[in-house]
């Protein structure tokens, strides 16, 4: 298991006790020392720009620097200070955020970034949390998305079947299906058209088409393999190469297996996946605020 960034503080310090240390080399040494698996070492953050382990090693170094236990020497390199050596000598101490509070430099750092209007002291502390600040932010964002997705799904289930069919067309067009034409997709009405509910033209002449089946079911009413086979039959009649089956509920395990056995011609989208796609492509929701995560640009300071 990948250690949290506070657990990594002492190991990071130890890597610098004999002189200047390179943060990337420290991450490699600690990965070997902690016997992390290749999967753990290569596990990426959601941004896809940094591994989770490297991110936590860097945060450990950053907090140690803010407390004055290490100092930056040049790009990517740091060395231990006298306070850092003294902390290492205290072998009984757990070096973490709470431990760093005894250093004036860390207290000043905390005071600088504590909201000025927090006169009640209600801002939650992070001393006992295992996640790095950016992990906390992403986790909070994930919880917000989950709540929004659940609300969207409730709204979709309460809508009419006709609205649901049009919603699926709108979403698929927003995802890029049908190219640039706004008229590439259309619902086929309540009567359907030979067992399908909608169609998207992948080319201007409609030669390549994707057919859609939309089932607005209650949460407890799962789609079974029979519905998948029926949709496959409709695709065969139309000589269609692919189809998308969307439901507001879930698919049974046998339905999922049936779709796999049909050679991947049918893509299944369940209720929660549908809601998450709506959030991602701003269908039924809109952006309220954009938060940008920024990182120090080392190149800017290169002389």
C-alpha cells in the first residue's frame, strides 16, 4: 500500500541526512525500500501527470521545507538542516504535521495560509489526515460530482420517455458522435422504429449509423439479457454494425455477458455512467465555478 505523505516525512529526511538529495532519486529509493509493487509505483493521479507515490514524496518534502527541516539547494535538489538532523535523532517521534507545529517556521506557514475571515476557528485541520492537499481537493470534487450525478439521475428517471430519448441524442452529439452536424441525431418517437429509439448519422448521407435503445427504468428494474438480444436482432434487421443501449437502472450480469458474447457490437451505459457522462459533457448541468490547480514553474527561475 502507498504510504500517506506524513508517513513519508521521516524516510524523506533520512534520504537527505548524508548530503544533497534529488527528489526523483529519493522517490525511487523509497519505492524500493518500501517494496512497493510496480502497479503502486506507476499508479497515476487523476490528472495523469504525476504518479501518486511521487506526488506524496514531494508533498512530504514540501512540508518539511516549510518547517525548516530541509532547504532547497537547486532545481529538484534539497538538503537537511540542523533542525532536520535533530528531528531524525529523536527516534521516538512521529514526524508528521502535528510534530511540525513546534517549529516557528511551520507556524508562520500555517498562519500565512489560514483564511483571514476564519475568526471562529472552524476551518478543519489536516494534521490527522492521510491525503495530500491536492488529493483532498480532488476527493471533495469527486463527492460533489457524485452528488450532482445522483440528482441528475433522479431528474432523468422522473422525466417522460420522449424526453429521455431526446436526452440521449443530445448527450451523444455533445460527446462528438455524428460529427459537427446538429441534425445528425434524432429520436424516433414512442413507437420506435423496428426496436430502436434513436439514430445518429456518422456521415452526412447517413450511410454509417449508430442505433440507440433507451430504457427509462426505475432503479430496482434491471435490464436483462432478453432486452439485449432483442436490440441485437433489431440491429441485424437494419444491418447496423453497432448500437448503444442506455438505461437509467442497471444491467444484470447475464445481460453484460450477453453483450460481450455478441462481439462488442452493443455498448451498455447504465444509470450512473449516464449521469457521469452528463456531468462531463455539461448536459443538464452547467459550470458554476472553475478552480485551477497550479504548480511552481521551475523553468521560469532558471538563470
